[in-house]
């Protein structure tokens, strides 16, 4: 990581020239000191559209993270972070880490969502990655995807000596702050944000992002509801979170978590139980924007340039097979609307959107993000390897 930057604590203002993760005075996550100016490059359909608010690397490593949509589901407004490349907000931090990291090898501790995201970004930069596993594996598909991306799986009880990349480093936090910037750009002054938490780093980052917007005179600090399960006794950053203005903690019971999971799955969102807590809380507080992140489904590539004759085709619906046929015969990528037009009257537009989302989640097709004017457009193509 860069030694040219100044690292600062957002709570007690301690600063350091060394890239440390936690403030030695109050224990808060360290941030990167940036002379921030609000400006949006609307030609960039990723978090890097806020370049004037971010530390500046020599080169940017991006897979299209950020600028995720605001949607309404069941009367709840959500910020859909499952639209990131690995379906998690972690991609924002991974992009920042990869953009600044100057090394040939690095190691990661296996943490669901975190390790797959960092592996995707760091290997895309040509960095050799070792993922150390010392806890029970919770997702076989995630392990498979890490291996497919080129990460080496190692079973070890202690952290390795080679360059170790942790989840709570300042670069991660700067990437996570961009969620705040996007919500401000997309909605203006939000009254309330509900944010799922296990340790609380995402909630801390989003709260700090809004604090920066308030310091710049752009928006008032919204209410921040940090959400978690009733079974989690304490968050790692709980005391620090409670020191930030307008932040409070609410716990969610098992029935509400299950109801949220079922309702979101009916809309094509298959998320982890902890992520559903933000949706459950926003059902109670309808003015709250729920941040939804962390998909249970990991996109796995299917080998072969043609989908015809694949054993996986038998598991698709008739409409999905028609969509695949249209995409396989298309010269370039198509939007869902363009696919619908080519289908004629054989399906509804909503049905086509549902079909392409299902095919995307299962790895049959790739999604390409393109900017058309001020809009971010999703294009689809058959996946080839």
C-alpha cells in the first residue's frame, strides 16, 4: 500500500503516515485523508465516478463495481448491492485495494464474500493469491469460484508471513463510503438508511460517508439503523458506531428474517440471513432505504462457447431457452428490451427481465454495463470461456 498518504481517524482525528488499520487512541477504523470535492463523472458507470472524493491511485482496477440501482420491493426502497460483480458491497473495497496494492503475491483469510471478492480483483491485476482457511467452510460454490479465479486454497491456523490483506484496512473503508455518495446522488437527502451488520464495518463506513457529505454542506446526516440478528450479542464496532450522530442499533427476530428472505427470493434476490435484517427493519420503518448485499448464489462459469446440447439446458424454462437462443445468434450484446422485441408476442417484458436475471445468476449469460447518456444500461450476452 502507498506510504505517500496520510491515514486519519474520523472520530478522534489521530493521523499517521503508516497504513495502519485501527486508531491506537480510540480503536476506530482508520481512513485515508483526502481533500474531497463533490463532483460526479457521469460517464463512468462505477464507484469511480466519484474520483474527486476518493484517494487517487496510479491506475484503477475496476470490474464495474458500484453505481448499483435503487429499487422498490414490497413497498421498501432498497439499494441493491447484489448487482456488484461478485454480488457484494465488498467489491467496492476490493477495487480500491487492488488499485493501490503493489505486490506480486498476497494472502487472504477466508471470510465469506470478502475472500471471493478480493481474489477476483487481485488476480485480475496479476497478483498471486493464497486464501487461508482456518474456520469451517460455509459455501462450497464460493470455494470453487475462488479456485477457478486462480486463488490457492491453503489450510492453516495462523496468518501467513507474506503480504496479508485484511478486511478492515483503510482502502476497504474508502470504497464502502461510495455507497453513501451514490445514495445522495440517486435520492438526494435520505431520511434513514438501514444497514446489515455482523461486525459493523459497512455501517461505520456508510455513516462516515454521510458525515463527510454533511461536512461538505451537501446533505444532512440521515438516521442510520444498524441491523443484526437477536442472536448476535454484540457487534465488534458497536461502541464506536454509537459515537456517530444519528446511529442506533436494532435486532431482528428469526421469523422476521425468514419472512424477509422468502419475500426477497420471490423477487430473484437470494441473500444471506444477516443481509435480510436491513430489509426486515425497513418494512417497519418505511422511510428507511435498506442496503441489500451478499448473495447466497455464486455465479459459476459454464465451459464451452455454445450452450446448445448442454446438460444444464434441461434445467431452464422454455422462455430462458428462447432467450439463450436469441443471444447466441446475436452479433453483439442485447438489452432485455431488445430481447423482448425479438421474441415478438411470445413473452411479456417482465417475463424477459425475470428470465435474464435467472440466467445471469446461474452463469449462463454475462452482464455488460454500458453508459448511455446519464443512464447505466445492462446488456446481456451468452457466457464464453
